[in-house]
C-alpha cells in the first residue's frame, strides 16, 4: 500500500515504467528458476531419447557388418571344391577348407553343420570342438529361427558376430557358420558415430566388450535399464538394448554421460542472464521513451497495423500530415504497406508463372491438374480421364554449351511459342515444369487417346528453328501418363509421366506411354519380380528355337534361342511383357544363365537331330557389365560337357554403348574362351564401323527392318548388299533376320548372304519339337531342287 501511495506522486509515464520493470523482473526471475529446476529433467529425458536412436544405430551397424560377413560365408558355401568334399564325405578336406577360409577372412572360426544343426566339422581343434557340440547346435538353432541369419554371441569371453548360410548342392545339404570377432577398438570406432558408450555383459556375468575403460568393468555388472550409473566419477544414463533377437544370452547397454549435455545448458543459462540484464536496461530506456509517445494517433496506428497484418493494404493511414515523430511513423507504415503489396504481387507472379516463357510453372500446373481432376470427377463416382503429355528437349545441354545460355533461353521461348501454336492448345494448359521440360494437360482422353496429340507435338519440332542466324534441329522425348489408370493423385501422375518421358529418351522411341513395367517402384512391378523369380525356380520358363537356314547348302545348322514364360494363370506370357522389366530390374542376368543352362543340358539331344547345332543366345547390357559372366558361362559349359563353339552370343550396339570399355573387356574374354560373337540389329546404331574394328565379332545380323523392305524398296536392298560385302571383306559371316517370303530368300542367295532367319523358314519352336522339325525339313530339302521352306 505504501508503494502505491508513493507512486501516486509521479506521473503516468513513471508509473508505467515502474510497473513494467517490476513485472519484467518477476517474469525473468520466475523463468530463470523454472529453467534451472527443469534443465536436469530435460537433459535426462533428451539423453534417454537419443539413446533410443543410438540403440537403433548400433543394430543397424551390426546389420551392415553382418551383411558383409555373410558374403564371406556365401563365398565359402558356393565353392565348388568345398561342396564336392562335403558331398563325398571327405572330412579332412572339409576341415582344411574351413580352416583356410577362416584364416583368409579373419574369422574366429568356420564350421559345417548338418541340416538339423549338428556339428559336422569346424576350423577349431578337435579337443575344443568336442566340448562345443551343444554350443554349435544351440547357436545354429537360434540363428535359423531368427530369420535374418546373424547374432552376437559370447565365445571364449570374446564378442563375435556369427552368421549362417545354407549349403546347397543343389538342394540344401547343411549349413556354413562363420564367426568374426568384434574387438574393443572396433566397438570404439563404431560408437564414435553416435557419441555414446557401449557395454556388453556376457551370459556368465562378465564384461564381454566395452568402449569404457577397464576400470569401470566391476560397476558395469550392476547396470540397470533406464537408470543412472556413476562410472569413473561421471554420471551416465543407461539404456538396455531393446533388441533381443540378435544378442544370444548377452545384455547390451548403451550409455551416455550427463555432463556433456548439461554443459551447453549452463552456457545458455549464463547467456540468458546476460541477455536479461541487457534487456532490462534496454526495456527501461525504451519504456520511458514509449511512455511519452502514448497518444491517440499511436493507438490509431496500432489499429492500422492490425489491418495490415490481416492483409488489408488499401486502407488510409492516420496522421499522414503530422510533422512530428508520429507523422514519420505513419508515413513509414504507408511505405511499408505499398512495399508489401508490390512484393506480394511479385511473389504471386514468381510462385505461379515462369518468367522466361510466360507459361505457368510447375506449381500452377499442379494446381491446374488438381482442378481438372475435380472437374472430371462426377458425383456418381465415375471419372473422365486426365492425361499429362510431358516432353524433354534432346541435346539442349549441348546447345547451351556450344551456343551459350542466352541462345538457350531464346530457344526455350521459341519452343513455348511453337507448343502454343499447336491446334487446340491454350496457354493455360501448357507449363514449363523444369529447365528444358514442358508439360501439357489434356482432359477427357486417356493415354491411348492422347497418342495422336503427342504425335502432333513431335511433328511440331520436325521443322528446324531459325534464330540469330543459326538453324537448330530440335526434338524431344515425350512421355504420357493418365489419371486414374496410371496414378491416383497428382504427384504420382507427374512422376509417372516423367518416367515414361525418360524411357522415351533413353530408348530413342520418341513417344512412350507409361505402364507399370517401366517403374521399378510400382506394386505391379514388384509383383512381377516375385512371380518371375518363382517362374525360374519352378520351371515355368520355356526355351523356343527359331532355325536359321544356311542359304548355300540349304541346311539348318544353327538356331536362335528365345525365352517364353508359361504362367500358370496368365498362360503363355509374350517376351515384351517381361523381358524389358527383367532388364530394368537386373533379373535378366539370372534368366540369361538359365537359358544357357537349359540349352547346354539339351545340346546332346539337339545335335542328334541332324548334326551339330550352333545356338545363338541374346546378351543384355547387364550381362556385358558383369565381369564374372565369362567364368560363369565356362563353368556351365564344363558342367554339361558342351563346347563353347556350340554357342553364338548376340549383342546389340546399344548394349555396348552403355559402358564401351567394360563391354569390350567382357567380349574379349568370351571370344578367348571360344564363344562365337554376333552383332544383332546391325545398321540401327551409331558406331557400328568404329566397333567392328575393335570387337572380336564373327558375325553381323542385319536388322529385319532392312531385310523385310527388300521386297519393295530398292534402297533397302542396297543397304543389305553393302552390309554383306562389308562383312565378307572383314572376314565375317552375315545373318539376315525378318525373311518373310521366298522372294527375299532368293535375293539373299544372289547377294551371297550366309544365313537367313524368319517366319518364311519357321516360327520359333518349342525346344522339344525342334529336332522333329529339323529332320522333316532335311528330308523335304533333299527331294526338292528349289524348296519352299515355309511349313
């Protein structure tokens, strides 16, 4: 009361300042006390939460380590000599291999177990091994039941990462177990990433391994989950690992010291105190100044500021004519109002429009697609399709590099104008969505319906563009995706249009409609991958052979192997529905090896149908980039007793161009092993002659587009003739594919072509029917002077 009576003697400004300072001091004091009281609790909670992440990181690191180690075990399990020794019961050889393998990769031990997890042999000495029979069986059972094949175990007071992989020959005949030590130094390196300590307590109550000093080991034995521990004078927060599936009998603890986290808070407290003192001084000074300026105009400006913050920029501000500080403030408010309004307008333009071309940008285009989908969705639930045509300019980077970025900008403007000039296209439906990417939205048509429009777009770029005395030929890869058939929302629709666009660019198809096989992340693709694996494992794939006619002799001594998929539900699946998908996912490598295995297994039977047969098999880019591929083929040939000369490996120029150096190295190794090499689809690539000099190719296979055109186009006949002469001059044979009638066959004979392949001779035949066809063909050819080879 005395304080209030004392303050009555002063004016309003003094009262305001005094009360404000008092309130500020109370708030700052209360805040400091509350902060001080809660820092410890906050720190402990933060440490506990971070230890959860540390726990997850530890097991993630163990998983990475185990994956690497599992690969070593797989190498041992895949060793042919080791499997042969296991199958023959040669225990001494098995022990020797286990001991050598363990020493080579730094394993603590390697062991061979039976299918039911009984110890059969190991790299451990016989005396120690005899006492560990139960240990191996128990550990193997736990590893097998865990699902992912690795565990941490305490073995002879050492921490080991133990992995186990099946031994197949080809059915499972046992397990290979390997264990690799985790030393204290390795643990210390691992925990550096998480800035936390690790302690692992063995099943016998001793410390197996820890990143903490050895002097703390006695105290580590009393750790409790979620509690605190004082180790070597420092307080730690302790978390027991939540993962039990990989720590067989071990207790894994994560520890973090509290003082490391408290120290930053202490500095923050000091900074807060200093800041509070500065704030108090500034607040006091400011309060005196502001108290003198509390006037009606100021309150009016406060109201005006509220309107500005609400987005009303057109109202008149008060006190604009005042010549004092309030007038200055009011004029400043007015300047801010006009500046904000102009900036908002500019931001809206930047947010929704492309400055260079004046077209809508990606943000506005996305909104346009959303609006189109809403317009085309009827109340009954049925929908009219909305389709995106996405295009990316070819060689635009080359234009920028050669002619400059200014010229590139002018080219983009010209492209936008050319797109707008297409009949039926309006500016609002086009957008520049990236550097050299444009998109157009079409309503009421699906992907198939949008194809004629996409062709119009492609035709719009056929005429060269003339700018600044330069003539530029421009083209684009065009992708098409439709809602709702290809995607259920805007972002997926855009993404899938981009996928189709880049497939069109990479395959030089010009226009590509999206389908699930192009997208490795789609559910349909993942389902097909699973089914394709099942097809190989369950013998659903079939080998078909298409014969090749040796034109000079009229005999069939070679054929091309093709794969078909006999799906139990879908029936016979065409190659184009699964071969591109297998190439994209990399599974084509397993399919290629399966083809070689199947043909090699039946080679003796095929040779009995009319003499030795040379079978051609197509190789993909994935096969050529696999440096182990030649060794795998040689092992297959040796396994089935087949000469490498019985196979011709067909490769496309596009497969070579993906990585020319690695592909050339692989082809040289295949040629050295005796395999015949052929370039498929010759004449459709860009570097044929350059690579003919360097590659060990024996045969050229003329693309069927030229061969089929011989019947009515003299230019195609000249191309085929030139190719045959070129190949013969280089000492190579020639195969013409796409032979559809006798007229083409006669023309090829006149041009001295070596072999012909096509429907005129025969469609691809199941491997089991090939010999019967070949014998029948030989009998027919023997009695006809000018046989017609179609059957």
